[in-house]
């Protein structure tokens, strides 16, 4: 903080010069105080702005960490779903093949029962 000049109350020659010097001393002291207060306010505002910027940085970093975690969990869920779907489709195809083979065997048996034994050469 800047040093403030002391008000000089030493006697002046005459009333008007003394009052004028007193007024100038008061103005000088006032402007020094005002500038010192503005410097203090500037420092505090700077601290607030720096804190806000730091908070914004930490918030952004936190959002990105959260986004990475969400992406990882969604990917895991999709991977499990695809694996389950693959197993389901594979099982369904196998079941359809077995059903088709059984239907073919049943149809062949039914045709053989209606037409009689097949001649072999």
C-alpha cells in the first residue's frame, strides 16, 4: 500500500493561504486514499476472477472425466448386448435348422408311409 502524506497543520501566513493549503492537503490525502482503495479492490477482483477461472477449469475437467466414464459404461453395455444378441441369433438358427431337419424327416417318413418302400437299384 502506498504511503500517505501527512497533513501539515503548520501555521501559514494568513487565513486564506492557510485554508488553501489545508484544502490541498485534504485533497491530496483523499486522492491517495481513493487510489489505495482502488488498488485493493483491483487485487480482490483479480482474486475472484482467478478463482472463477480455476473453478471453470476444474469443472471442465470433471465434465470430461464424467463423459469418459459414461462412454465406457455405455460401450460395456452395448458389448454385452451384442454378445447376447449373437448367442440368441446363433441359437435360433440352430433351432430352425434342427426343426427343418425334423420336418424333412417327418415329411419323408409320411411320404414313405403313403407311397410304400422305395426301390433301390
